[in-house]
C-alpha cells in the first residue's frame, strides 16, 4: 500500500485504515471473551449453550422471519454488564529519550472494558522508502504499556471483525493514555431439529451484514462457522444462512448483535437424515456401485451421489429418487418428515 505525503491528516488516516483492513487480518474472527489466549474452536463436543432465541423459518429452505433477540438469559453480558473502569496501571519508568503509550479498549462510552481478544498494532505515521507503513510493534494484551521513541504513530486495534485506528503523537518523557471504543459483541450459533441438537460437523453457518430483506453485500463476513464458535463483530443487524448437510436444508434468519453482549442463537431446521438403498427385495442387501439422484416432484435435482448406502439430509417435503445400476434405472417417490430419520429402499422389480 502506498500513500502520498509524509504525514497523516483526517483523510489520510481514513485511507490508511481502509488499506490496513484490506492488507492486515484484524486478528481471529472467532475468539473467546476471556482473559488469556484466544481459542478458535473448543476441542471435541461443545457444551450446550444457555437457552437461546429460536430462529425457525416459516418453511424449510425459505427466508426466515425478521427476529430480534429478546432481553434476559439469551443475552449474556461480556464481561459484567455494569460499566467498569479501565484497569489500573503502574506508572512506567520511561527510559531517557523515550515515551510511554498506555492502551486499552472498552465497548463504548460508559461501557465495560474489553478484557481479552485484542490485537494491537503500532505503525509509523510516515511511509518508508517503499511507500509502505512499517509495523513497529504488536501486542495481544488487554491493556499494554508500550515504550516508543517520541514521534507520530498510527495505532490499530482489532477485536475479531471489529477494529479501530487512531493517530497519536508522543513526546519524550511523557505517558500518553489512549482508550479505544469498540462497539462490538459476540454471536454463537447452534442448530436443532425439533428438540434434538444437530451434532457439530453436520451443520455450518455463514454470516452476512445487514438484514436478509435489505440490499447489502452478498459476500459473507464470516464463513463456515461451526457450532460453538464465537464470532466477534461490530454491533448491528446480521443475517445467518444455516446449512444442515449439503443438500437443500437451508435456513435464513436475521439476528441483532449488541455491544458488550454475547447473543446465543438457535436455528431450527425441519429436516431428516435419509439413507438410500437399492435392493432386490425388501430388507435385502444393498447393491453396490449405484448412482443416485434425488429430485423434487417437479424434476429439479437436489442431490447426486454414488454408493451402496448414500446418506442425504433433506428438508421436509416430497421427493423422487432415481437409482441407476448396470445401465438400468429404478425409481420411487418418498416423503421426508421432520426428525424422522430412516431408510428409503428402491426395489429392482
């Protein structure tokens, strides 16, 4: 990235922030809101989160209702909801000819401080000979105290998908304290079929900015989010596209993320897991090397696969399946009922 000039004004800082967002990842998009290292994904089975907002759509594979999460137990404070002062810092011993920079962040004016998940980057405010702004220091502490030579700098802080940039001027022997405001919250999602929780690995979520009913950027800001992942993002309205399996069980729902709060959301699918078998007689052994096509009653292909026991997750509704083996085709119609997993046998006669 190249910027003209030798100093950053208001316009230059804005351009720098945009370029920084494009070139430098703002830190993990998924992290934990606690002190210590960020955790991208918990190992093994994820503990069941607290009761959450149900985001069931009117019908499978269609747009969901516009839903705002209610107050109460579904919104967990991150950290305590009461405003908290910035952590106390011991006055640093500033080496001769140096300056001190004390950094911290909070979720907004009169809001709690951010106690973890931050990534701080310090850049010089003038480009080097190549035209790039050189990274001078990086810190992942909640409230780092940095020692730097006097001069101008650009400070960038990332908190998941939320970030802020500010220019500062340091003078020798002085301590400058900068508090950044990050109006951000967290989103954690899980999927269910009826009362049954969909196991991790069978369902994933894409998160888009804005409501599904408004024209907005169609590129997801967080992709392939798994059950139990915690996505940190700026406060605002987002819509979730939930994919259960890789066929047609897709649910779209709106959600509201609030600053300093964790929103636990549950997306409810109306679907079932169906195993397909080509047999010579009912209850017989499945025939290997069979090609399968699952279609809607109108003939649209939903899923194709090859094998003796292909398993497909389908939204509730009516279907037609075609099995091909040794240049012969066999078919039958079947119905999928929410939560009723089972086998569909196709007879060769």
